[in-house]
């Protein structure tokens, strides 16, 4: 089987999410990559170094800048004449593009796979991860999104794949990119961090969120996450949200501070190796999944913890 | 401008799903069902566009069992003008839902279809994007802001790095994210009024769409449970435990 993997990149840098998708693809067969964007020669070169990759297709065109699904999906659907499976990481980009490709190919997508059982059989979470389904696809081509935390990352170095330029059908004229607000942070990225400090509604305000959570995260070299309640209340930006509808994380240590542990939040972090919960309510559901729990007032505990570490 | 809003009947988000002992699925007998939360947001957004004078009619659609009528009545009570139920007891996959919606779009000619980004039962996050492909329309997925002006719609999207804004020619597809708006509750008078609004009944055969599934579910199991942890009594004990993990120096 020949697979085509979507390469996630930003500002000339290949993103880690790609590497987990490569691992999933390698379980199906030969791995080819697609780098689409504008001035993406460097990304193509980085992609060619990923271990185990056979070929890198590079589609360099202004129409593919910003990954507009309307323009990129027909490009991918065309390349699928010569591939049997398309895989994209379950990032917002992957989730935006892959179903559009699937519909163009008349294929039912398999979303957010956790494992590859065989050429046509996969496991995936449903009901916010409260159930795991094993599904078998009868479509001749497969379109798949890959949960990053479920697969090891392929080695970013060691390969020497051939790079080939491809062209698509250009700008479909349906949509255009207007702008973005992207926060740049010195901290590690949420989805690849080894430690995450996450704050909930109990933080009470944006000022307190940053005054308590940030110093602890800095002490630990951790990424910062948040519950939906904290994001909705404006204590933290939307891209901090962990959960069923936010980011899925599985760090070595996840520290939930003033988070109750709603099923939608647990869906995003319950595969963390060690879960630490700090909550004043000893019956909070978060303690049912926590390895280490401390009952008490976060406004006392967190500053003390930060100081003593 | 006409708006089409697909709404799905799903397990209520407050209910903890239980996997059936025989591994065939999740037990939905006697479980509270509601409108998919993202679809409530879609209905609300449609109503706001109508209240602003930017839309003239809102048509809610659901594909599902007879009971999905309740979901459509909720949409009507919130403020949708009429509803279409495509009735089937089968589990309809996103690809087939998108094909049915395509036919309905061809009949109804809406300028904007507003869907939820994800149904909280199958967690597929596919239908809107698939419909966009089938219709050849632009898509603004995971929307946290929607602004219609003239022949275009600007959609601010929640993406991994923050926010992104795209502009789409109309007609177009929008899928909602959680922070787009806060859905209203239907008032009692509106619930009464909704009972007399038009609810058309159709079947997948009426649209000539093959809804046979492409994925077969071989089994459904519970995820592995976490071991019960320990509670510590002080910050010092917490730090000791953290150090034992080897991750914290
Ligand atoms: C469709 C849908 C999707 C959703 N997706 C997500 C998602 O992706 N991610 C997500 O997080 N949520 C999601 N939610 C929301 C989820 O249901 C919860 O509402 C949310 O997670 C609650 O956030 P919280 O734990 O911060 O707030 P709360 O539930 O209000 O919990 C606050 C906690 O802080 C504790 N506390 C209060 N004061 C203190 C103090 N001084 N010291 C210590 N502890 C204190 C309280 O005991 C309580 O346990 C979703 C909901 C829906 C309907
Ligand atoms: N059976 C259905 N009836 C009506 N709308 C649906 C149905 N299934 C999916 N949708 C719409 O598509 C969105 C995304 O669903 P999904 O792709 O299944 O995650 C939902 O939020 C609904 O707006």
C-alpha cells in the first residue's frame, strides 16, 4: 500500500504532529509526504530527512499558502490516483482538509485513529473517549486523521527521500485568507510538552491565572493549558483549551489546578502518564483519575509549590 | 437570504456514556437525548443573523429516528421557521449525511449552511467539510465569529495556534465552535408556537441517496481505566511525589 501524509508546517518549520502521522502511515505501507504551501522548499528538505519516507511531493503555489482546504483538497484528491491512503494529523488543519478530500474521493473518513489493526481496520475514540470503537473500512482508498498522542514520533533525521515538485489546480476562488492572531510563546508547545500546568475556572480572573499558573509553569519548564470554562471566561486564550473539543495531550505530568474534571476535559488529558490535581473539593471528579491529589485552596497551594520547587 | 441548519439528536452532554457489555456499542436505552451542543450554537447563530435582518428564513434539518422530531421542535422553539426530518432508524455516517444535505441544499437553495463542528457521539468532525466539497462551496470551520456582508462571509476560526480569519464567497458552509455564541433557551410561548410550525417528513429514498455504511463497527470497548491514585497532605509531600516520577528534577 502507498500512503500520502499531510505535512503540517508553520513559518518554514515542519511541525511535530507530522511525525506521529508518519508512524501511523508506516504501519500501512510505503510513506510519501505532501508539503503544500508557498515558498516551502525548506520544509520539503526537512520532510525528506524524516526516517522511513520514500518520497516527498512539494506543491509550491500561492494558492496553497495558509492551507486553504478549498484549494488543497483537490490537489490531494488528484495525488490519490497514485496512493491508497491519505493520512493527516488530527490538528485543526488536518481536520479542516481531510474530510474535504474524503468527500471528493467518495470515501468515509476514519477520524482520530488510535491504532492501526490492519490495512482496513483501526481503533478510534467515540463519545469523548468514553468508548473505543474498532472500525473496518470497506472503501478502496482510506482517508484518515491520526491522534498525535497515540503514535510514537518518527525520527526527524536519518532519511533521504527523493523530492518531487507537483502542481495542483490552483486557486478555486472560493475563499481567501484575511489574517491571523497567533500567540508566540517561549514555552513548550501544549501538544508536545512533557509537563503541562493547566488552570480552570477557579483561577477567577486573567490576572490571577497568569500570576499563579505562569510562574509554576516557568519553574517546571512546562506548557500552559486551560479548561473550557477558563477559556470562555477569558482567563486564557482559546488555543490553551484541553479536552474533547480542544487539544488532546498526553504529557509525562499533567497538573490540573482548580479544574473539576468534566468528561469533556478528561477526554483531552486522561492519557497523561501522571495526573496531579489540586482542588478544594475532595469529591471533585478530577480526583478519580488523578495519581496524586492535594485537597486545598489553590491560592495558598500554588504559590507555595512554585516557591519550594 | 435563506439559512439551513442541520441538527443532530445525540446523547445529552451531561450523561456519562456506558459501553454495552456485549461490545456492540453504547447503551442509549432510557438515556437523556438532546440537540448536539454545537448545533444549538448553529441555530443560535442563524437566529442572530435573522434578527440582524441579514437572513429571511431558517430551515432546520435532521437525519435520524422519529424522535429527532423533538430536536427539530427545539430548533423551531428557539426560532427556526420550519423543519425537515429525513427519517431513518439506521446510523447514518457523515458522508451519507452530507449527501442528503447536498440534495436538500439543491432543493432549498440556502446561501449559508451552518453546522456544528462535531457531533459529540461519533466525534467525527467531518460533515460540514464534506458538504463543502460536494457542493463546491467554501468552508469556514470551527467558527468563533461570523460576519455576513453582501456577497461574502468572514469567518474567524479557532485554530491550533490561535485565531485565523478567512473570507468566503456566498453560498458557503460554516461550522460552529463553542465560543461563537451562547444559545438561548426557548421560552414557553415559543415552545407552544413551535408546535404549529411546519415539519416536513422525508426519507433517504426520497432523495435517492444510498446511506449504506462504509465503516463497520467490529466492537466497542471501554477505555482502560486509570489506577486509583493517592492523596497527599501537604505541598512538601506533593513535591516528593513529583520528584519520584523522575520527570521533575
Ligand atoms: C460540547 C461541549 C464540549 C466541551 N469541550 C470541553 C473541552 O474541550 N475542554 C474542557 O475543559 N471543557 C469542555 N467542555 C466544558 C465542560 O463540560 C466543563 O464545563 C468545563 O470543563 C469546566 O471547567 P472547570 O473545571 O474549569 O470549571 P468548574 O467545573 O467550575 O470547576 C472549577 C473547580 O475548581 C474548584 N475550585 C474552586 N475554587 C477553588 C480554590 N480556591 N482552590 C482549589 N480549587 C478550587 C472547584 O471545586 C471546581 O472543582 C465542553 C462542554 C460541552 C457541552
Ligand atoms: N444525522 C444528522 N442530522 C443532522 N445534522 C447532522 C447529522 N449528523 C451530523 N450533522 C451535522 O454535522 C455536524 C458535524 O457532525 P459530525 O461530522 O458527525 O461530527 C453536526 O454538528 C451537525 O450539524
